[in-house]
C-alpha cells in the first residue's frame, strides 16, 4: 500500500459491529496492524469506552496487537475521549454517572488525530445503532462526521439479518461503507457461514456499496497473530 498522505491522508473510518461481542476490538487491532505494516501512519481511537476506568482496555488491546505501546495521543487523552465505568450502552453508562457524552469532545479528538496521522480507525461501542444520548445514535454521529463504515460481522446463525439491517441503517443515513470484516466464529455452521458471506457480498452490490469483504481467520490465544490483508477495504 502506498503511504503517501495524498492517498489516505487524514482519513477516519468508523468501525462498528452488528452487535456487542462480535469482535470489533480484534478487527480494529488487526486493521491497524495491517496499515502500520504497510507503511501507513495509523492510529485507533475508542469513541466511547464503557465498563472501564482509567485508560481504555480496548486501546490497550490494539497497542498490544500492533506492538507499539501507548502513544502520545493516548497519554494526552485524545484516543479515549469518553471512558465510563458501567458496562452498558454509552447513554446509560453516562446517565449513571450523572453526565452526558460530550460529542464535541469526541469529534475534536478524532479531528486532532486526523491532523497528526494518515488514517484513524474509530472503534464504536456495541452495535451501529447504540444510543450515545437520548437523541443521538452512534450511526447518526458517525454519519454527521462523514466517517465511512467498516462493519464487523461473522457467520453465526442470525448474523445475516443483523448485517443487512446494519447496512440498511448506514445507507438510509447516507454513510459510505468501506467494507465488511467477517470474523471467525467457532459456533458457526459451515453451510450457514458460507451462505452468509455470499449473501452479504451480493447485498453490498445491490445497495450500491463496494463488495469489499475480508475474512479474519481463527485466532488462537497465545499463538502469533495472523497477517490479514485488508487492502480490499483500504483500496
């Protein structure tokens, strides 16, 4: 991949999933790892971290996967602008702390990271339509910022429905879709898995999106991370 800032300079992508626990953090870390190994100056941002105190545990995972350690943007708070203690939707976690999610702070943090880096991967919390406040969903906010979506899914039973609903939600908001990351799922039936991938590729085209889908192989704890080629998404 060409690392010329004229090609990818200052671009931000919104990484969301069809549900919580689908593998957004691993997918985001692998994408950042791929970009860095390709000579692209990339960084990850956790838009809202819930169920955590102090530094974002998801960013810690990204840094381990990329082998970078904490970055200057981490130390200054740019990469984790909102950290909340209760493991729930951002809106509920904020309400339990008697405050509101500061959307302006999130936007300005990502913009500053865009100014410093070639690519910013903004990992969301939960699914695409998770509420950030009483009147703002994650997809609404990402769409207002102009961040193209990278949707994380898998081949388990029911995921094709959730994937297509998420793509419909993105399309209705005018969001660009850079591609889909298809995570490994231990519980997936092989026939369902194969049909889900085929259906998603077909529907991406039917909706007017690029049919970019990258599969992530099984990751074994303690084993070396796989080198996944995400060029289809970051073309």
